C-alpha cells in the first residue's frame, strides 16, 4: 500500500502533504523532526490520509492535494474538524 497524508503544523497551522509506502515510519520521522522541511515547522498532527494500491496513483493524488483545487478539497472535506480544532 502507498499512503498520501496531510499533516497540520501545531506551530503555524499550515498543511504539509506527502506520500509514503510506510505511513507509521514516515510519521515517526516527522515527529522526530528529521525531515528537512518539517523540522522547521513542527510539531505536526496527522489530520488526513488515503491508501492507494499503486505508487503512481498515490503520487498523482499527492500532486492533486498540493494544488489549489486539492487544498480546497481538504479544507472542505475536513471543514467540521478544522472548525473544532482551529
């Protein structure tokens, strides 16, 4: 399985979108702040993820979620959650 995920910075409340074949390991890297980008903006909270059977599908989905339309999709999809937490 391949995973597309969205993290939200506890510090800046900005989103970080990525993809991986090992979600638990990747989240641990973000929490340890060993990832070059996220170590500057962490800590992070996992707020959304999707599972894909194919790496190319996951990469395409990641690219979409990083686009303007994809960001609007995430904000709409998580509207109630974001209202409660932010």
